[in-house]
C-alpha cells in the first residue's frame, strides 16, 4: 500500500482548524456570560456549576464511543454530525428561559463537541507523517487557543449590547463555516475492523461521571455526610469500576485501558489532564472575580482575560521547538511548575487588590498551559497506532474533559463552601440571609436591594478567600504533576516516534475513502 501523504492534507487541515475554532470560542464565552446569566435567571452556585459541568460531563462521556463511531462509519461523516448537533444546541440555548433549560442546551452542545474534538484529532495521524504531525497538531491547537481570547472579548461585547442568549447564537456562523470546510476539503477515513459501539459501556460512562460530579457539586450545600452525596459518590465508584472491568474483557473496548500500558501515552495523557484541571478551574473562577469583586462589565472582563490568552498563544507556538530540542521530560514538568507558580501567586490575592496583580499571575498561567498542553498531546497521539487513532484520541480527550469537569466541580465546591462559611449575614432577615448565601452574585443583589455596603464587602472577602483556596489547590496539584512527569515521562522528544512500544506498533494505515467527486 502506498504511504504517500494525501496531497490535500494542508487544505484538510483548514477544515479541522475551523472545527476547533468553534470549540475554543465556545469554551470561554460562557465563562464571561455566567455571572450575567446567573443574575438574570436566578441561578445559585450549584446551578452555575451544573451549567459549566453539564457540557463537560457529556463531552467526556461521549468522546469514547464517538471515537469508535468515527473509526467504524467514517471520521468525516461523524465530524459533520457533531457540527450539526452543536448547531442545534446553539439555536436551542439562545432562547431558553431557566437554568434547567440552559443545562439542557449545554448537554446538547456537549454531545456535539464530543464528536467534533476526538474526530478532528484522530484524522491527523492518517493525514500527516510523523515529521509533519507536530506542525499540524500545533495548527489545530492554536485554532482552539485562538478561540479562547476571542470568546471573552466577543462574548463581553455581545452581553453589553444584547441579551445573554446571544453568546449561544454567535456559534451559528462559525459552525456553518466548519460544516462547509469539512464537506469540501476533508477526505473520509475509517477503520473497517472497528467494533460496534457498546451501549452498556456508554451508559456506565455517562451515569458514573454524572454521579461523581453530582456528589462533588452537592457536597458543600448538603454536607459531605449527606446520604445523597455519599450515595452519589458510592454509585460513581461502583459504575466506573464496572466500566473498567467490562472493558478489560472486551476484544475491542470502548474504553481501551490497554493503551495506558504504553508509558509515553500514559504519562503524556496524565500531564495533559492535570494541566486541563488547573486551567478549567481558573477559567471558571477568574471571570466571577473580575466581574463581581472588581466590578468589571462583561466586555471589560474579556479584555482583562487577554494576558492569560496572550501567554497561551505565545507559549503554544514555542512549545513544539522547545520539546524537540530538550525533550518533553524537561518541557512538560517545567510548564507545570510555571502553572503552579501562577496559581500560588494568585492564591495571595486579597479583595482590595487591583487588576495589575491579577494580570501578572494570569500571564504566568497562560504560559504554563501553552508550554504544557501541546507537547503532552503530541506525545500521547504519537504513541497511538494508526488503526486505533479514533478510540485512542477519544480516551485522551475523555480523560482531559473528566479532569476539567472534576476541576470545576471540586474548585467550585471549595469556593461555595468557603463562601457560605465566611459570609457575614448577621442582622439580615432569614430569607435575605438564605438568598445571599447562594453565591457572590446573589449576595451583591441582596446588598444592592437593601443598601447594605457591609454585606457586599463581606461577600467580596468571602469569595476571594474561597478563590485563594481553589488556586492553592491548583498549585499543589501542578507541583505533584510536575514531580510525577519528571520522574516517569519518557525522555524522547515529542513527535519523534521513538517512544512507541511493541504493543502499540502501528498497524496498516486506515482506509481512506474518496468522495464521489474524487473517484
């Protein structure tokens, strides 16, 4: 079989860039909209966390079967299906009127994103040889990164001029562009030997992850000894354990844990997941701090997120050459230490601090994420056999999204518990005290209604204390991840192709199916 690279591969890369731009854009636009949405819809802290996490849970749970669907039925075809689902979710979310319906819209968006992300990545190994794969992955990652700074800025402008639903509606032209690009530029690829999607395994994945996040989300409000919380966490352990045991007995599993025997794939995936944990937590916390505590409007919040995004974009361009020169074993732990420094610096924030201090640690966080995520993902993808590209990239992105969902849930719960414990509601009527304890947004609404400046100051101090605890947790996690990756990550440069062990030696390249127009 000829191994000549597809001559259309760079044009096809443009289609993948358009798809990833959609996800990158949508990933941060809601973070800016969340405080405004919470105020208009009356969403409390738990509902805000569910609005953020519902997308991540569905995204994570469905990426594993999505990879297999692409392997079996065609990656281009399923990528187009994902874009169509994402389009439907965007149209639905623009016009809902309650927190529960926003969660439902985010579930639909998560289902679409679960098809888009792993299939866009799984196409790369079949289109590009090893010496070009790092450049291609850099382009795809940069597209996703480019969406990050655009999301807050465009979202802030929309919120200042239109209703909050416009942050969903703005996805429509981007998705339409992605669909057109895939239709005309992307060749079809598939793995004819791929097994059928296991519906039982998919159900175990969805319910297990939902139970895990539900238990962590509800812990601060209901108490960690609450029967509901303990039951949810116990169910999560049982369901996810059953999933792993079931998949280990399968000839071609949905959750292919045997891929984790590959040292390069295992430790690069862990590094990518822990970097995602820290960054997702930051993106959940920082907009609330800028808008509620520092008093910025939505557009101003978007502009003030630019130091993080600028650091991310600069670092993502430099990460590949650095990893090739010094090796991932140096670059990835170094990036995690930079991320830890950013989080630990941010954990010293006080309610009265100005924006300059925030900009400092946001910039460091952007550098840490940019230098860490690209070499980690390139190293993980480079360790996959070509015929397992869909399921392997699905596993990689699933673990990243699980880390992000757990990050939002854990850090959101930490903030909510600390906020409720430290907020001073003495002297308030019981109904007002209960309302103020829901979230920092609710506390400011109660303070404005009652003309109680002391309550607003207490809310700011309580929220910042919770944010500091969350950032401290991020910093500790990043230091632990740096130590683990420095000790166990293979020393070969990312993308070298030398770290692939015998059990994952590439099989014959997957079938490339020409479109009718090319036949």
